[in-house]
C-alpha cells in the first residue's frame, strides 16, 4: 500500500467541509499494517510510513475537531495484532468486537437487501 498522502492535507480538506459531527472510517487497519510474507526493508518501511501517517491523521483529527470527530478503525482480525502505536490509549476509546454473522443472519441480511432492489416487474 502506498502511503504518499499527508495527514495534514486530509485534515485541511475535512476542515473545509466540516460543519457538524464527522465520522472518519479507517478500514482494514490490520491488513494495511499487519505482518506480511515479505520481509524486505522496502515493505517494512512502507508499513512504518503507513502507520505513522494513520497515527498522525487520527491525532490531528481529534486535536482539530475535538468531540465532533468520531473515528472508526476496522480490523478483520484481532485488535491485538495492531502496532502498539495505534492501539494505545487515546487513539481509540472503545473496542467493540463484532463476530461474523451466522448462516441464518446472513440469509436475513441478503433477504433484506434483495427486497430493496427493484425487480424486473418494477420497470
């Protein structure tokens, strides 16, 4: 994953559109920052830059927008696998574990979303 973005630039953009509460979603934190099969220094350097950029983004967003900024970090695997710099106290306040839906729950989810889609008789 390329980490050429700058946290400050993102925060500035958010500030231009910010007028009330804000939700910042950072998905696949563990995939971006997790262990890899490659152990070359270039990959480790990219992961280190990604971690620093994400940490800076979180810190600047909470500093600039204080209580109006809600940051949601999503992991596929265990929160414990994240680097300690991101999982430390102050970056994320609560840990919510959400297991994958059961087969019955998946069926209900699909049924719901399929019911919202137009059918051929609707056109």
